[in-house]
C-alpha cells in the first residue's frame, strides 16, 4: 500500500519523545543469558528442599523415566516427579505468562506503570473465587460436585474473562476501544471488585477466611501435573500469540494516529492483547492466586538490556518472568521450612524495592 509522504515525519521533524521511543540500546548477551539462567534455575529449584536431590541424581531419575535401567532412590524419584517437577513447570508457565502479559499491556497503553491488573483481570478472578468460597449457592455446589478440586480454578478463570469482556465492551465507542476509557473502566472495576470482595470477606467464617487469605496471597503449593496441563494450552497460546504483535506494538509506541496511518489495525491489536493477557493471567490466578509485581517489574528490567523493541522485550519478559517466579517459589518453600511462605508476599517484598529503584533511576535520568 502506498503511503503519502506527508503522513511520515522526516527525521528533522520527529519529536524528541518519538526519537526516545525509536532509540534502542541492546545487550546482545541478554537472551542467551536468560535462557541459561532459566535452565540453571530449574535445576536448582528441583534440587533444593527438605530432601536434597543432586543434579547427578536428577539425571539418573530422568534416564530411568526414559526407559534406561538405572538404580535410583525411590523416595527421591517420587518427590522429583510427583511434587517438585510439576511445581517448577507451573512456576515457569505462570511467571512467563504474567511477565509477557505485563509487557504487552504496557505497550498497549504506552505506559510503563501498567500491568494486567490495571484492567481488572486479577480482581475479577479474585472476586469470583472468593464468592465461590463464601457463598454456598446451588450452582457452586453442583460445579464442585462436577469438577471437584478444580471448580475454584474454573470459576476464577471465568471471573477474569467476564471482567475483561466488560471492560472492553464499556470502553468501545463507535466500534473503537478508547484506551483512556478502558483504563478508567478498569480502575472502576478494580474498586468495585475490591468492595465486593470485602463484603464477602466480612461474611466469611473462620475456615473460609483462612482459605481466602491463603488463596489471595498466592501459592504454588497445590501444583500437580493436572494443574500444569490445565493451564498449559492457554499459556502457550498467549506465549505464541503475544510476540506476533511485537511489530504493531512498536508502531503503536509512536501514537495511535501514526500507527493507524502506517497500517496498524488498532481494533484488532487491542482485542488480541486483551484476549491473550486474559488467558495467561486468568489461568495463573485460577491455579495460584494473586501474584503481584511480576508483570510490572520484569518488563522494566528487560527494557534496560533489550531496549524498547517489543520483539526482544516480549520474549525477554517471558524468560525473565519464568526465572523470577521459579526462584521466588524456591525461596518461598525453603526460607521458613517446614512451613511455606506465600509467594505473593515474597514477590511483593522483592518487587517493591526494585520498582522504587527503577523509578528513582528514571527520575535521575530525566533531570
């Protein structure tokens, strides 16, 4: 398609803000370092615990799983294959999904402070789960009888999808989703969900309060191969689909009007980012509860080495999120052993000072 030359600013007329968006500082070792770090983190995470399993023993157990005749400790084999490995796989999937969704949401809103919770995905999932815990409605009882332990996850995911749909529909005007309206609607939905969650908490019994508290603080303690397989298709679709939007997000960084003139289908890109982010974040909240700061801080850290090109930021965020959450889960189950620290508390304790450091760093650079 031929584009009139009048629609493209020559280099001399590009505004400073646009030049800062287009300028990229790239560390060529970032991606290989993230891949190596993820592999090391996975091995470390499955090794540590009440019963230590050495890398050599991991290799032997893996060889036996693939049909080789080797002697292994039966208890360590059971711990590795039934407890630690599914937990690590769940941490990798959830960390990657949260971080890449955060990077995509930040690119969509052109705001580095945005995260998936900004449009109400997390709060919607949380409200739905709390309602199921507290309210003993016939529908929830039937769902529990049908799905068993996974009924709560299904309800939480449905709550995330419903909230995202409401936010998207309310923000549409004349067939177009307005970003400002979407942001304000997300803030309103978050406030409403928080109020309704507070009412449910006030109505809860002591046992229900314990369940709500444990779930809302986030934990991978219930990890199993079934939960891994349950979120795998949704997370993989998001991990494949979001990087395909990198070029459009790069153009969107120049502004909606210029991105539209350069051929970006704004309606489609907004819808796809919302759908993919809801799939990744909704499933993570459904199986692990609320885990904050991963989708907010990790993309910031990746941009320091990858620049502003979303082709690198999105992929790097997925790898970095997997590394961060896997390490956080390892600390959560070893710092206060034999008890377990909720992973949401740990990510908040680590993420808050890192985020403040990033803000002060950017403030000094702007002066």
